[in-house]
């Protein structure tokens, strides 16, 4: 199972970073690979909350639905795919450090983005997606410092 894990320091408190990242509508704001993201149902995000969306990876669009499987504000939350062609788990961790937050974003995905090339293409896709994740985290850090919530 390919894994991508990147971290970034964000000069904002953990609760603020958690609240922004855990809001499904914000996914398209900070994650350049997500082209749609909408919470299913009303109310606050909680264990069991589903989000329907789509990602564009290596030029291909993947529709998905995720479900929150773990929610520990402001420290951690985990999503897993429950519908779509890709099977993945995303874990977001928020650690207070030096007056801000160390945000760690981890994606564990099943092999298969390689299509006809299968698992042979996975390392290439993994490296490209890791670069995208790193850039997204850096953009998120800048966004939250320039436009703090609340």
C-alpha cells in the first residue's frame, strides 16, 4: 500500500488548524488535487460524517466518498474512502509546537492508480503526489497565517 506522509509548521493554534482542515468545504481551498468536496448531511463533523468529492491525480478524475472514522479535536482525525475506485485512508494530526501547530497529513492508498501499468507506476505516482501534498501543506500554512479564522 503506497503511503505519503508530509508535515508542516503552521503559526496558528491547533484548534484553529483542526477546524479549518476538518471542514469538508475547505478541502478545495487548500488541496490542489481536490476539485470537489461537500459534506453529506447537516450538522457538525463527527464520527460517521460523510463527504462526497472528487480528486484529479495525474490528469485522471476520481470520484469518492469518505467517512470520518476517528475524531479527536484538536489532535487528530481520520477519514476512509467508502465509495469510489480508489481505496484510501487519510490521517491528519495536529501537534502543538513552538506557539503553533505541526500538521502531519498521511495518505495510505491501495495500489491501482497505475491503470494498465498496475503497480509498476505506483512509485512514480507516489513521488508526484508527495510533491503535490508538500506544496498543498505549504500553501495551507501561508493561507492560515495570512487569513486567520475567527
